C-alpha cells in the first residue's frame, strides 16, 4: 500500500505520527485531567485533527480522473471568470445563462439549447456601413463543433504537408492552416445553397462545404476516389451539390466568376448569396474591380471576402498595395474589417453580410488572418517574414486555441476531452490517408473523359495520334 | 485505321437531346451581291438517295422562290427563338441592349425580353466574360457578345481557363453552357488591332467548340446548336457577311432547326481539287471555283462550319477523291487552320496526295490600313485560283520564292 501513496501522502504520515505523539501527550494529560478546567477543548481539537487527517488520507482521490459525468462539485461562475482573466484577456464571457446548467451538466455534444454569448476579440470596422455588434450568440454544441471541425482541418493540412514531402502529393499544394476560422465561421452563418468560390487554397473550404477527408486526400494524391476523380489536383476541388464551385488556379479569376454566380442567383430570384473569396494578393487584380463595378451596378448578392493573410506569395501587403485597407477598396461598396482568426467574428460578419447583400448588393469583408505555412509547399515561408512573427501569431491568435479557451471558460469540456477530439482527428485523418492510398489511379481511358459534356463522337488524340486515339462520347 | 466516309449528304439524322431537323445541302442558286452561282449538281454519293426523296426534290423546285435572309437577320432570329424557348438564355455584352447591338445583331431583343435578359455591360471584357462563365456554372445559358474577337483577348483567360477546362478539371461536375460570339477577322480598313482572326487560337483548346458560319442557314443553325450545347462555344462571325443575303430553306426557318456541330458542308462538288475555307473565304472559294471551272478544273469547295471539332473525315474523304488540296483562311499563316488541315491530310491520306498541299492565308504582317496594302494582306480570289492551278501542276509562272 505504501508504494501507491504519492509523496505528499507520505509526508503527511510524518504529520500523522507527530499528531499521534501529540495526541498521546494529550491523552496522558487526559488521565490526570482536571475536568473542572476547560482543557477538554485542546484534547478534542487535536483528536479532531487526527480524525480529519485520517479521513483526508484515505478518502481523497489521488488521480485527477475527473470524467464529465462524475464531477460532483461544479465550479462556480467566479472560478470561470478567474480562468478567463488568467487567459489572454481576450475572452469575456459576459453572462452564462448556463448557470442554471451548472447543477445538472449535460453532455457537450448535444447541447443546442442554451445560449452562450461571446464577444469578438476586437470590434468590427465598417466602411460605408454600420458594423454589427461584437456580441455573438452561440451554443455549446456550436462551440464544440467549431473546435472539432477546426481540429480536423488543421490535422488534414499538417498531414498534407508530410504527404507532399514524401512525394505522394505532386505539383502545387497550398495549405490553409491558421486560416481555418474563416471557413468555419462562414459555414456557421450560411446554408449549403449559398455559393462559395475561392482560389487555390481550397482544401479546408471543401471540407467545410461537406467534403470528406477521403475525397480530399485521394484528390491530392491523384486517385479515383478524389472529388475530381484525380483529374483536378490540389487547386481544383469542387462540390457542386453543396454549391462549392472550386478551386481556381488563376489569381483573381474567381472574383468575376463569383459575381456571375451571384448574377445567376439574382436572375433566378433565389434568396441566396455568393461568397467570393480571394487573397490580399488578388485584391489588386483589375478584373476584381470590373466585377465589383458590375455587381454594384446590378445589385448582385455577391459578398467579396478578402482573406488578408498579409502576404501575396512572398510579397507583404504594404509592398503590393498602395492602400492595404482592402475593405475600403470597394469605394462605393460597403466594407467590413473582421478578425479572421476569431471564428465568431467571422460568423457574425458573414451573417451581417448575407443580410446586407440580399437587400443592398455587394459588400466586401476583409478577414484579417494568417497562414502558418508558406505560400505553397515549395515556399518555406521564412524568407519574407520572421519565425518570431509566425510563432507570435500562433501563440496570440491561433483560432483553435481561442475556441479551446472559450470551451474551458464555459466549462463545456475538459482538457482530456479536447485532447481526445484531437486524437480522433488524427486517427480519422490517418485512416483517410490509408484509404486514399488504397484508391487506384484513374484508368487510362480517363485521359479522354469529360473534355466535353457532349462530344458528338469527335476524335481526340494522344501524344502520338497514330498510337492513341479516342472517341469523345 | 478507318476513316468513315462522311455522310455529308442529304439525310443526316442527328441524335440529340433536342430537336434537330435534318440537315439538307444547299440546292438552288446562291445569290450573293457579287452574283456567283453555286453548284446545282447532285452529290456523287447521294445519287441513289435522291431518287428516294421526292419531297426534297419538290422543295428544290421552289428553290428559286425560297426566302432570302441576311446573316444579321438569321442571327437575330436565332437568338430570339432560343431566348423564347429557354428562359435561362440571356445575352450580355457591350451595347447589346439600348444601342440595339453594335452591329444590330441583337436588335429588338431588349424591348422583347427586358433588361434582365439583355444586359448592357460596361467596357470590361474580363469582368463580364467572367460573370458570364460564373452564371453558366450556376446553370444559366449566357450568350456573351464580344464587340469583336480582338477584345476577347482581354477575357481570354476566362474563355480558356474558366470555361473550357472546367468540365475536365471537375471530372464532369461543372459544365459551362456558354456561347461567346462576335465578329472575327478583318473588316475593311479597321487597322492592325481590329483585324485579327482567332480561329487558330481558340481552335487549339480542348474543351472548346469553335464554330464559323458562312451563310444565313449556317448562322441560324449553328447559333441555335451552340446555345443548346452544354459546352462552351466560341462562335466566330464575320462583320462583312452580316449584310449579305442568302437563300434559306423552309426547314431552316423552323424554330427547332439546328445544324450538327463538327460537320463540314460540301458547298460545291468537284473532282479535281479540294478547297477548304470558312466564313467569308467560302464565298471567295466559290468564286474561285467558277473561274477554275472555265479552265477545266473542277473544284470541290468545303465550308468547314466547325473549326473545333474539325471535320477531318469530310476533308480527308474529299482529298482522297480529288488528290489535291488548297486551304484558305484569313488568319495569320503560322500555326493556322490550314497548317492543321495540311497536317491532318498528310497523316491520314498521304498516299492519295498528288501534289503538295497549298495554303492561302493572311499575310504574315500586322494588318495595314492603306487600301492597297490591306488588299495584299488578305487572300483574294486570284490567290486561290493561282494556288489551285499550282496544285494541279498547270503552268503558272513561278515567282521567286523567298
């Protein structure tokens, strides 16, 4: 039994023995006790001491094996506040209506009813519009979903990094880690009938739209199970049934395309909007302003989302743009500057933008975000920025950490549970990679499929037309 | 390797999702402003078919009374009918609405369909071509007009990277049922920046279809087919043909008339030499054929109608018959349509060639303005005649080759 006792318990046996000695002395003095005098208090107090020590030693739980359901002593609100204050100070749970739930705790994953109000890290800055409020309503379920989804996205991108280095992914691979909050926040504010179109940093947007890990990894590795059956690659993920229109390799081209999607939505009198995403590098493209002009002229429900990660490939924003206030670049088009590392700020901004776009036409959202990786896998990311900057952002502004702190602040899960979620993410990603590796490469006949939707039996040729010809169906 | 004999003749049923009436060859007199007659002779291969079609021959009797229509009206009526048939079809471009079209092709459409379906744009090709492609992603059927295809270079990234390649890159998820149309090639005295032919550029891109109508029937049938097609189509018209009248058959006036994409048309049957041409050059080739006829050379004139897919079957079948080939185009000679046709014929029908393939193309210079220089910069009828005679080894004084 001794070896199961931790050190502090061993030390307390010293105390135990001294208390025994003490009590012995007290007992001996008890025999000669003069009951007419008030010495009995001393006797009882030392005995009480001994009893309490005894109870403490043998009934306390040495290992902090606090499962969610076994917690008997809920923490109070004041404790939560103290925790929040200890954290970066960015979290201010204004009120916990969940105080009622402190007494009966429900499992985190299904609690959709209690409202938690969260404040965004910084207030929104508006251009030609009144910015929305900083207070965002959410539920424990949404918070946990944010954490889980972002953990999956982060894990996927890190895994893609290793796959690229082991040459299973070829060509281009642009990673999104650091920017997950933009995708997550946006999805929380919209439906799958609202369209999203983005550039080449599209893996996580695809996941957010409902794509699976298997489809992602298989596409990256050029296999049949990929979302584009291996024919697109990293930059050309599509999911039309979820209104995700890619995945575009030409910087800036997706902006007029997105305005075209909005045009179609307006033409058909749908009550949906299009989110056209582009980076700070693309923000200087002429076709963006051409499309924005037309979108504003015709009141198209287009929301231009500038994911400003401050570097267009290797060029910092101040070296590329005379005015890096991208949310103001729309001039007559209203804009909103948003902390893109705060999923709730993104959610609030997208909700606001959707309402605005349906009534008044285009709006620009500038998401202030950051990418930990370089521009692509062939860019170490350190020739144009310092490692201190990268680690600084990771420490101060990481989107997943922010949600983690919120979860702790509102006591929705324990450290272990969150670690379990991350482990689960790792496991599922590894499984998806294994499955993707099993998937075969496209059949050679796929070289000639999908050139046209309707080929009229036209002939197409391989490199040596006397060797390889095919009829396009 | 088999090259099927192209059934370029009379009854050519086209199996498609939409109603496509039977393509009939042009009979009767092709009346043009310059007054040249086309061939009245029946098709070599179709002779046996003719006897089975009294209805068609009855129609032929009325050929001299067939309606005439300008290419402009043909395009306008095609657009009108397609917009009426499918509410997803809309027209977008510079001056297509209130101005009634820079070349009046879209005249009357704004009044009929309203500003939501006939959309005037600012002078921003990259922007509105991209918006058109985005609308097509979402399932609409845009008809994007470039005022001339020279301006399409501002938007060529959208035509090629956003439109042509999307169906392939998405493995069939996203098709782009868009038509980019407008005048292509030289007009008269418009200078270097407004005179280029883009057939070869767009024709080299897999995923695009490139159509080049000549007559009014071509214009109607091909434009309707293009609008109904689920893939991106580049529709290259010609400004100088807009005002020309051609006879149109009764079928071509039907609102469900369309021509098959990827099939050339033999405008004139012949047995001595094949001349391929497209757009305005078909007219020149027909006139050259008249002149050659007088010299005893019986020329077969092929109207390509489609640069991509190129009707190699028809061209090769014709060359196997005639053994000589002249290709005619207005565009720059290097890497041009004629180069592709020549290569195709050399690969597939080398043994049948009795003479080297002759190419007539635009001069290898930017287009000059001065009338005499401009005349030298683009093929004329005598160029085609001379090349044909060379291919027939008739004595033509050889000029010193550079």
